[in-house]
C-alpha cells in the first residue's frame, strides 16, 4: 500500500517537476543572455556621461527623453510613444551658507537647498542658529524663542536599521516638514542634517513641501558639518547667513517615454519602469538611471531570446518622480480613463546594487504564488520576498487594485550617495546592475507565463 501511495505521489508531482525544470532552464538562458550581452551598463554610461543629471524641466531632461525613445526602439519595442505631463519647474541657481565664527570671520559651509524650496531672492538672510535634535524637542519651544531665528534640525540617520530604507523613512519627515514647522513659529530658515548613512561632508538634497503660504528657505548640510556645528553651538552663539536664488518657476509640458512589445494572447499589460528624471547634482546614476536601463533590458532580452510574451510587456520611463511624481500620476489617470487592464507593475528605483529579492504589494494569493517561485531565484541570490511596498511612480496603479512590486537591491550603500554629487556612473558595478536586470526579467517571464 505504501508503495502504491508513493508511486502515485511521484506520478502526481512529475508535471510540476518538469515545469520547474523548464523554468529553471529559461532562467539560466535569461541570466546568460544578460550577463554576457546585456547593454545596461554601457547605456548607463551613455546616459550619465553624455547627458548627466536630468532635473525635470531642464534641457538635459529633454535630451534624456529623446535618448530613451531611441534606446527603446533599439531594444525591439514594437511601439514607442511620449506621454504628455505637466510638471513643476524648480531651479537651484546660486546658493551659499556661511557662519560667523569666534574671530568674527565668515566661514563657508557645504550645503544644498532642498528641492522645491524657495530661496532668499538673491539677498542675504541672517539670523542666530538654534538647534533641536527632534521634532518633539522643537514642539516644546515657545514661538518667541524661534522668531527670527534659523532652526537647525540635527536629527541623525538611524544606523540601527539593517534595512536602510527604514532609516531613510524615519528621517525623511525632517526634510519634508522642517521649513513649514519653522515658519509657523516665525523662523527665517530651516537647516537639516542630511538624510545620509555616510560619515562624510556630502550634503543631500531631496524634495520638501510647504503646508501653507509661509515659504521660507530650507537647506541641508552633510554629517561632518552638522557635527561641527553642533560642537560650536554647545559653547557659543552662532550667526548664519544664507543667500540663495532657488525657487519654483511655474509649470511646463514634459514627457514620460513608453515602449512595449505587444502580447501574443492579449493586450493586458505587465509594466516595468523607473524614473528618467534626477536631481540636479551628480549624474543620476543609481537614482534612477540604473532603473531605466534595467527596464529597457527586459524588452531587449525578451526579443533576443525569442520569448513569445502572452501579455503586453511595457516599459515606462516616468517623468518628474523626484519633485512631483507627475509622470506616475498622469500614467495612472490615463490607465483609468482608457480602462486599460494591468496585470502587474514593478518599479526599479532603489539603486543598481546586488539584487536581494522583490517587495510585493498585492493580495496574499498572488504574494504566495510568487513566493512559491523562490527556489528558482535562489541561484541568483534573490531570496527576500517579504516586503510589502512598491515604487512611488506605480502607486496610482496600486490604488486601482493592480498588484505592484519593487526590486530590492542591497541597501547598505544607497543612502551614502542618494541625492548627492556622489551619485555617478563610477559608483555602479556592472555585474550587480545586470543581475538586477536578470531578476526582473525572470520575474516578468514567470508572471507572463502564469497569470
């Protein structure tokens, strides 16, 4: 009897075993193709070195739109088009931050204005610096102690989190809200310690927002400058002087870039994408040039391997993620207006480091199905499928009920360079970048085949 049951179980499992073997062979083909013939690395060099950083509304961003169109065509997309997006335009201009030290001389500090911040109109704005180490400490200050002061929010990136995105989320409220909090109590300028996991003097920019019409400047300083300023404030009063010509310059028409391979069975969409824009410092390599070139690699690999996709595989190079998310919002609106069916969407916007897994924001049935494929991904080091979040640009799709996801690379170095002049092509490793493209392509292959 035991022999009969064992034989029956074996026969029952043979189709599943055969399927897993077939998928494993296809995974190997995808990996071999990308690691040997993938163009992500050379295309990233082209994007970063020949165009560079790509702030929304800039001439460089316009060039990147044409660049993305051509790369999608080269990859084999059978349709490529632009999606119109009205985007906010912010310009940095000239900026400087100085403090008056004990000998009465002014000392320049490395700094960056936060994205979307208003400046000083090119005039000097001076005031005494007061320091707080948390929002709770700030809330206890009476308004008269803040009025006409420059408030330094000296909140450090929490190094205790192994997953550094948790440290980033914890500190991000200071970048987003410092200016409005300061203005409510009559302060002149907000300074924050950068959202940085590194112990260096590199300032990090990033988007902030105003809660009302009280728009005062907000700037960031690097960690070592923040430490120096803290030491000085413990023993003396410090006066700072900010001069900045940054500010919003209205709106203009821009574009996301979209390319696809039409499905053989239906036109239901599987989306992969990243954001084409970047901040106006560095080269926008990890954020998010790597996501753009990895997404394009998916199309190229399907074409080069002759994989006949059942559903439409679509790449979206989103506009304006950094200081408005207008590209993602417009894409979601268009999908809703056209009643277009999306089966799945994944964004790659966490750097081009070694892939560790995929975060899944969807119902448990689909999560468990994808997690059941984990043995196929283990040889490629992608074993973490526990996250429940997805990319910023595809949140409108998630809100419509589309299963969404995000590639999870190793996060330990990302916030050393995020939103800084250090985010350059040289910080990207070829094999790590291509392994990320491999894992995304493998996942899309499985979803296209099984959903």
